[in-house]
C-alpha cells in the first residue's frame, strides 16, 4: 500500500511541477525584486532606484501601507534617482542616464538616454542642468531642458570615485570616496573648476548641504560636519563615528538621519555641530543604503529587504510601521483566483494581487524559519516546506494577514510537497518521503516515511 501511495505522489509531483515553473518565470521579475538603492520622494509618491530590477513607483499616501504602482525595467543597474515634474532621471550604472516619462505611472516609459563615461550613480537636478556623479567617470553635467534630447555640457574628473553629489548656490559638493569631499565652482557649468576639498572625510559616499553646512557620510569614519560658508576654505566642525557604515544621509531641522548599512537607521542630534550625538537607532532586517524623511516618517532603502517605513514622530523612539518587502529568491508560485502565492527563500511566504496581470502588487507576507522551497495550496491553507525547518501550515483566509497555524519539523531537508485528501507528501532529501496527516491543519500528525 505504501508503495502505491509513493507512486501516486511521484505522478502528481511530475504533473504539477511543470506548470508551476512556467508561472514562476512569468512573475519572477516583479515579485523577486532585488536591492533597494536610492529613494526620491515627491508629493504622495516614492520612487525607488533598485539595483536589480529598475525603477519602482509606490503610492505612499498612507505611509504604513505603501502600494506598488509600477516597475520600469532599465537596461542597467539603477543607483540614483531624481524626479521633476513628470520626468524621472535615473543613474543607470554602466548604461549612463535613463530619462523616463512618468506622467502616467502605470504607463511609464524610457524616452531618452545619455551614455556617460563612467558608472552613473547619484543624480542631482538644478534648473535645466543635471549633475551625474559618475563614479570612476567623475561628474557629468547634462542639459535636460528638452528631456527627449539631453545635451552634454561638460565633464570633470574627481580623482576619486564620485558616489554622491548635491548642488547649492553655484557650487557642486561631491562625495568622492578616497578624496573625501570636493567643492566645485559650477557658476560656469561649461567650465567647472574644483576650488577646494575636505580630505578628512575619506571614503565619502553621500553629502547633504543645509544652511551652509555640509554633512558628509563616510563608509569608514561616519558623519563629518563641515562649515562651507566660504567654499574656498571648508572647515571641519565635528565628527561622529556611527556603529555601522554610513552610506546615505538626510537632514531635517536639527536631526541627521543616516542610513548606516548593517546598523540600519541612526538618528543624530546636530543642534550642536561640534558635538553631534546619536539619540536613537533602529536595526532593520536589511542593510540601510539611503534615507529620506517626510513629516513623521523616514523611508529607508534597506537593500535586499526593500523599503522600510519608520515612524520618527518621537526621534528618540523610532519604530517600523510598514514597508514593501518583496525581496528574496522566488522558488515556487501557485496561482489561485486573483492571487499568486509565493515561497521566497529566506523571505518566507508572500501573497501577490494579480487581478491586474500587467501590474501585480505585493499585499502581504510572513517570515518563516528555514529556507522556503516549495508550497501546495488547498482551500485557504498553504503548505510550505523550508529545508531543515520542515513543514509550515499557513492560514490565508484573510490574504492581508496570513497566519502560521501549525507545522512539523522533519528530520531531513524538505524541498517538495504535495497534498492529496488529508495527507501531505513531503520530499525530505536524504530522509526519503514523509507522510503527514493534516486532517486538522493546525495539528499535523506524522504517519509514516519511505526511504527512496
């Protein structure tokens, strides 16, 4: 009898695995995501430059529940984003500048491009002039008065990798890696001139200028506060080593918000720039690379963990209220009605609304122990196998709040599952096949095993 059950399992297994793989290929680009790199906020929209999957647009009318609107794939790996009017300018790494019409977010499209000499990173728009921190290619200045026909104006070498840039009052402030902070006179953009620098901020990655003070973050040495009232003679005021590796910064009022890589978000009181002080921090599940602030919320580009939305109404007690975490490595997907159910490796179980197939939207997810490899959906339950963590059983009767109601820790490395009638058949690696009674989904019971 056991042998007949096993053969039935194998036949069903072969029949189901092919269509599921096809569906996974269809949805993978949108659901798999990649690496959240740079954020731009405008009105009620958040624009994300994602290193792996292009430009993403989100509606953040309700910050605690961002809604994914569209994804525009670019030919390169986006590192920077700036938005003005209905145009998005994307620093697309080795594919230079990509210019995208976003007047209709659902129908956004690339309308022109400009190949830079290096790796296009951070973008800063000042009037009709676009400044591109071009990594090994220095800084490129491009006229985008007609976004359909960008025109080169000039380019200058930084002698360091140009990571970040901001432009204020006729000067460009460049975070130039090992060269620290460079200050460039761009009053004549066709002939830019480096007029000074601040080398103490070695390995500089980003810069924010406010009230003639430059806040520079260094991957190695943290926050540097530099007086730039006289751009020809910048003077260091204060230094603060952050617990992680500072990669992005935003300053609002007397507070500096720092994306601190493995240490998530750090909030620094800079009211006394001579003695900046960390007043709080929030260690996120990913690695913070960029941060923007609007009202009572900080939006963190958290690398492979997507976007994190953090309530900062009390800066001393920040807490995460939402986000968009569609990242991970999609192993399998099951389609039922208007929903796609996905197992996403270390990111567990995810649910996608596919009522509009051209714009699938992530709506919820649940982290699970182990490496989620495969699933089977029956009624309102998902049966997920996760390597050495065995079987998880999830009730998704409310797709916006899936709940793990039970599980069974197998002895092997579970990687495939099929459910027939009241029995779950689990391929358990070197431990063969496990048969689990799921008559009561919240209380699975071991029946038998079969060594293959």
